[in-house]
C-alpha cells in the first residue's frame, strides 16, 4: 500500500509550521513536492519530507540566574 499525499496545510500541521513555511521550503528545494495529474497544487509525502529534513534538536536552556 502506498503512502497518501498531503497538502501544504496538512504537512504544516504535522510538522508544527505554517503553510507559508512549507511553500518556502519547497521553493528553496529543501523538501520534495509532487504534482498530481491535472493539478497545479503541490502535494507532499510525509515520510519523504521527514527523511529530507535535518533532525530537530531541542534548544539549549540557559542557566538560571540573574540577568543584567
């Protein structure tokens, strides 16, 4: 069974980013997109995008204390 395609909004919700960010990443060639026959709207496979994206590392926490 093949994986279904999702649109930019659905992919953004999955990744926790906006639809605009998805379109920007596609335009920059950072994520793969597909165009289905008869459609001008890009579609994405979540597994392909996750493989292409660098792993997300949690931000380093700053030590607690007084900040001047």
